[in-house]
């Protein structure tokens, strides 16, 4: 459960990627504030030890406005998907995975996603092999002919 969204979208991907391990399905939950929140943002060498400067960084302080809706928007843009959201009633909307996913259960289909793909491509691969052989023979004939003409 992410209580705060990370400020870097790559860190979000790292966090949610850790929920499903050992071929098991995982569920990532992120709590996102709908309001900007003033938070500590220390870049100083002391990392905030004995600091009480609540002024914004733009005013030489150690705080920023943390805008999680904007961070979520950036994450969605980076992922190319809309992250499903629930309201304060915690009713999870039904989606295409409803009833098909058991969180924590081991994946049953461990076969290749490309099963049958090699068979599908075999004709094309054979054509490419023939073409390569033909090109090499043509080049060899051309090379031999040019050597004879010298």
C-alpha cells in the first residue's frame, strides 16, 4: 500500500512491480490525496535534522506543495493507461479481470506466450533462408566473374 505517491514515476513503477513475485498475482493500492499537501522537502546536507523551516523551497525554506493528482496524471500518461480509482465507499469497480484473478495465487498457465508463434513464422523464415542463399550465390557468381575479367 502506497500511503504517498512517489515524486518520480519510475519509482512508482518499481513499487507496484514488487507486489507480484514468484509468478504470483499482486495488488498495488495507492492512497492519493485530492488536495495539494504541504510537505517537508529537504535537500540540505542535514537532511532536516533540527529543522523547523516550514517556508516553501521557493522562499528558501524546506517545504513544497505535493500535488498527488498531478503525480497520478503523470504516472497514467507514462503508463498509457488510466489507473482505476475507488471512492471513499471503497467499492471496487468491476473490470475485465473480475473473477479471473486470485491475488497471491500462483499462475497456472506457465507456458510460453508465443506458443505456436514459431510454427506460424516457419514459412516466412524458410522464404528468408532461400532468399539469403540466392543472394549469396549471386554475389559469389558476380565476384568470380569480376576476378576472371581482371
